């Protein structure tokens, strides 16, 4: 009794039954809690952990995908830009070529027109000169026939006179 | 304090008698009931987005997880999670139960903290020690267990190591018992003085409040210390680098 008092304080003897009761109560409590409280709670915490992990993974994936799409869009834009530039350049070149063509065509046309006009003028001039000559010849014949008072066949003399005038024209 | 214990003798075989302290058994069962109800009610409607009591229970879980993780890696320590949870809740509730009042009926003390009884605390301590040895053998094999437990770091420390095992068990149990028992004694003294008359009551209101507040603090701290030391002892036996 004295030893008990010294060792275990004033609360009484060591009771084997209390030890058994403590152990039994604690173990039963632990098993019950495991089944009804800790188990489900751990389950839900695990579930949440998995959810968070999967959400993070999904977000990461989405981020990567977005990045990839962005890159794609960028490259597409770049491509489109260069294409547009090429098109503009091509159009410019084509325009230049066309302009040159048009100008040269216009020039050629102008030259042709000018030449035609010159030829026409020449023709007209030729014709006019011929007409004048004809007139001069006939006038000369008329004048000569009047002067000579003698009928000269116009056909016979006209050749002679034409020749004379041609000679005179060449000499000029 | 001078109150008698309501004892009950259960004769087993021969002349061996198993003695129960009925008040201790009663308080143990009440403690277990309170703990179970708290845990059970707060884990009824579990949600991924926790609210109210579920938050609290999850905090307790993480708290115990932190205790275990500070002593061993989670792969070995995870199996002690439920033990630690039950220990900390059980001891905290047991410590607090004796605080608001004590009931003495016909000179028998009925309502007290179950942890104010050395038998209870020492039983828990012995249970922890036995568990530690069991897991030591399970994890290291008998040879490895004997070597890590008794012959390290030096073989000639063997006697000291043997003493250490008993000392650990004793201190683990008696630390808890001493704290709670002393707290109850002092509360009893204060209440006794307060009961002497108007002057006594007036003079003891503030000390009573202060000591009760402090006892609440001690109740939680002791539960934490008991759980922490449990994990320390388990880690000593279980982990490889000790």
C-alpha cells in the first residue's frame, strides 16, 4: 500500500481491470472511428488530392495546347503576311510590265500612225504633183497649140511634153 | 482528494481478482463516446469542398500527419495515422472532461478525467511501447530489431538501452497522468476554498478561471505531446537510419 501510494500517487491501487478496460475502450474506439470517421474522411481527402492533381494536369495541358495554337497562329500569320507581300510584289511587277507593254504598244501605234500619215501625205503630194503636171501639160499643149495655131494631136505631143517636163523636174 | 474509488472486483480464476474502478471505466466509455460522436457527426456529409466540422477534422488529420512526417517518412508512417488521430482526440477529450466539474456521490468520486488515473495513462504508454516493438520486429526482422533497438550506437550501451525502454514507457504515461492529476487537484483545492464562504468565493473566482483556462491549454498540449512522443518512439524502432 505504501509503495502504491508512492509510485502511483494518491489515486489508489493499481487495478488490472482498469488497464483491460482502457485497452479495450481505446481499441474499440479506434476500430469504430476507422470504419465510420477516419476511413471516409481519408477517402474524401484522397479524392480531393486526385482531383486537384488532375485539374492541375488538365490546366497544364490546356496551357500547352494554347501555346501550341498560338505558335501555329503566329506561323500562319507570318505565312499569310509573306504571301500577301509576294502577291503585292507580283502585282506591282505585273503592273510595271503591263505599263511598259502599253507604253510600247502606244508608241508603236503612234509610230505606225505617223508613218501612215507621212505616207498618205507623200501620196497626196505625189498625186497633187501629178495632177499639177497633168494640168501643166495640158495647159502647155493648149498654149502651144494656140501659139502654133495648128492642131497637134494631143496624144502624140503629150508624151513628148511629159518627157520634157520630167526632164525639167529631174534637172530641178 | 480523499475521495474513495467505487471499485468492483471480478474474480477470475483461483484467487486472482481483476479489480475495476467503476468511475474510470465510466469515464473511459464517456470519453470514447464523445470522441466517436464528434468524429462521426463531423464526417457525415463529406464534400470535396469541405465546410464546418469537416474542415476541423481535416485540420486534425493534417496536424497528426505533420507530427508523423516530422519523425519518419510518410511511407512508413502512414500506417500510424489512424493510431495517432485516435490517440490525440481521445487524450484531448479525456483531459478536458474533468475540467468543468467533478462529481462526488456518497464520498465516491465518479466524474473525473480518465487520464488523471495512472493506470489508464500507463496502459496507453505500454500499448504504444509494445506497438513500437512489434513494428520494430515486423520491419527489421528479429535480428535487425535487436540490433537497432539494443546494440546501437555502441554495443556496451545495452543496459542503458534496456533501461531506456522502461524509462520511456514510464515517463510517457506518468507525464500525462501527473499533468492532469495535478490540474484536477488544484481545481479541487480552489473549489474547496471557494466553498468556504462569500470571501472565499470572491477571492477564488479569478484563480479558478485562470487555472481552468490553463488546464484547457495543458489538456491539449499533453495530448499533442503524447502523440508526438508516440510517433518518436515508433520512428526509433521503425526507421532505418536510427
